[in-house]
C-alpha cells in the first residue's frame, strides 16, 4: 500500500499539469497584474524608517526559526 501511495505522489505524468487549468484566463492575468504591482506600491508608500523596522522584524523571525 505504501508503494502505491508513493507511486501516485511521484507520478511523472502529473508533473506538467497547468495550475491555471479551468480558470478564467482574464481573471488569472488580472490577479498576476495586481500581485506584480503590490510590492512596489507598498514600498513606495512606506517611509525609510518603516521599511527598516519591517526588515528588522523579518530578520529576527528568520533567525528565530529552528534549523
């Protein structure tokens, strides 16, 4: 049974599946467009001090993780 589960999970035929299959292409493109704008727009709206504080918290969170 375990072999069947592993075979199903690692089936090379499933590797090329399109994650957007069955979705509205216009909606997918619109979502990507918003995602591409988001980071730049947020960075532009933050002050240097705010960006620095966010970066410090992110670094602390990375270092706090167990390796």
